[in-house]
């Protein structure tokens, strides 16, 4: 048999049966009184006055537990709204109200399991974030810290809890280099000195909305070990490049010096001029090579000043050939003119050396809302994906006898201005190099 077949009468039908029974009793009582009192209206009033309290009492008795259950349901719903899912209800009868109570209990069980799973996920996430070596600080719009993991506590606040503290107070208690990096804005590296040693950190910051309010997340990652490994690899590469270049210059010089000595001993002085000329050329080449490395290593900080674009373009035209695309911005821009001029000379010369026809070496200046973009493009051979990913790395070069400092110097100057460099192959062939400088 199904559940519907064995289900007992529902509450409305029981109330109807009670009312019908009471009406029948009232009619019977009225008839009985009417035969005795010989007055139907009086008998009816007497029966009504007697039976109404009895009817109310008889109907209230089954309604009492129902009302209590409704109140219990309202209370548990309020508890669910407040996040408390520990309550369940019991109804002994197999009727519609029993079905409602069973569905209500099932809902509570489901919400309780979901809440437990959510708590476990939050505990797992909090454990991972708290124990990561990357320092994380989350601030609300008022400048108060709403979250800080263990790494952030030890780095910024002497191990104390960060929650509730003002970001200004936390920065004042932390390294001065960090405070300067945050004040400077944007992402970047900074160095913290402790006990005579330097640690390099990378600061990344991002904003997002949480519960409709703007928040800012600061992420501090220590890069000292990684930079040391990269520094060792770079020095090894530098030593190999310098050793190779020195050997290419000094070995011929030594050989020519030996030959010159032999010619002088034999009295063949007319051939010494050629020997000395070759030695002089190799010495100048070696001098230019060393000076190139020195300029890269001792690049001064940029000194931005207002520069008009026609003035800069005319200086470039006197040194390298290129075609100007589009109109120049009317408003002057702020940058170090000598450094940017060197950047553009390097890029235009690279474009010519890439095998591009001279007329296809183009320079274009585009004004953006808060920056200026300078693009140098050509129709040369372009770059492979491997070369593109390494082209800006110092000492990386695919040219025979190249130093690998040209594009590295371009990136160094651009980043010193707070800008960036992007390289991309052109769809129709050639390479495009874009420098974006904030204004």
C-alpha cells in the first residue's frame, strides 16, 4: 500500500467532521428541548448557547498542537536565517503537516551539511594562506587591515595581529623601503636591509570589490634566493661573453705584435704600418665593447623634462633614417631626452640591420589618456618565439659578434621612466617594438 492510502485524515477534514458532529448534536438537542418546552426558538437558543462553547473547545483541542508546530517552524526558520542549523522538529501524525515537518528537517540537514563543507573549505584555505611564505595584507576603503597572514605579521608588525590596525601604522612599524614602495604606487621591487644583509621583495597590489565595497590587496614576495640564482647565471653568461670578446681581440693583437717584432728584427719596416693599423682597430673595437657594458651598468637615473616631438624627431633624422607615420602629438611629453633618443636610435638601427627596406622602417607616436606610445616597425625577418621571449634579456643576442645589450638597454631606460616595452611580429612580416611611457 502507498503512503497516501495509509495516511490518516488530514486536519481540515477532522475539523469538518467535528463541526458536523456538533451541528448534529445541536439539532438533536434543540429537537429534544422543543418537545419539552414547546417553543422551537427558545430551544434553539438554549442548544446554541450550550453547544457553541463545546464546539469551540472541541475544535481548539486539535488546533493546539498545530499552532505549536507552526510556532516551532517559524522559530527554526529564524534560526536558519541566523546561520544555526542544529534544530529539527518532530510530528507524530502521518498527514500534510507531517510532510511539511519532514521537508523542513531535510532542508535543515542539507543546509547543515553545506555549512560544514563550507567551514572545512574555509579552514583549508585559511591554513594554506596563513602558511604560505608570501605576505598578504587586505585593506578596506577606510585604510584598516581586515586580513593579514603569518608572513605579513612577521614582516610588518613584529608577529602581532594585523586585523583592525590602520595600514599607515603597519607601514610605519615595517621596513622603510616598503613604505616608500607603497607610497610610490604600482608594482615593483624594493630592498630591505636586515643585520647587514639585503633581501629583495616584489610588491604587487590589486583592487577589487568585496560585499560592494572597494578593497585593496597587497602581496609581498621575497625574491632574494631567486635573484641570487639568476644573478649567478647572468654573471656566468657575462663572463663567457667578455672572455669570448677579449679572446677575439687579444689573440690577434698578440699574434700581430709577434709578427711586428719579427718584421722589425728583419728590417721589413714597410709592413709594420699594416700591423699597427690592425692592432689599433682591434683595440678600438675592444674599447667600444667595454664602454658599452659600462654604459649599461652605470645607466644614470632619468631626468625628465618637457620635450617637443618635432625637436626630438629632427635630432633622430640627423643620425638614422626612418619614415614618420601619422601626425605627432601637439602637446610636449616629459622624459629624459638623451636617454629616449638613445633608445630610438637603437631600435631604428636594429630595424635596418634586420634586413628591412629603408622605406619600411617607420616610427609612429600615439597619445593615450595617461601615456604616450612610441612604435618602431620594420619589414625585416621578424623573430622566432624563442628569440621574442629572450630578446629583452641582457647579453642575449642572435647576431654574430653582438653584445645583447641593445634591447636590454631599451627596456632598462623604459622601465626607469615607469614604462614598458612590447615586441611583436607583424602579420605581413617584420617586427614591431612599442615603448609606452606614462605621462
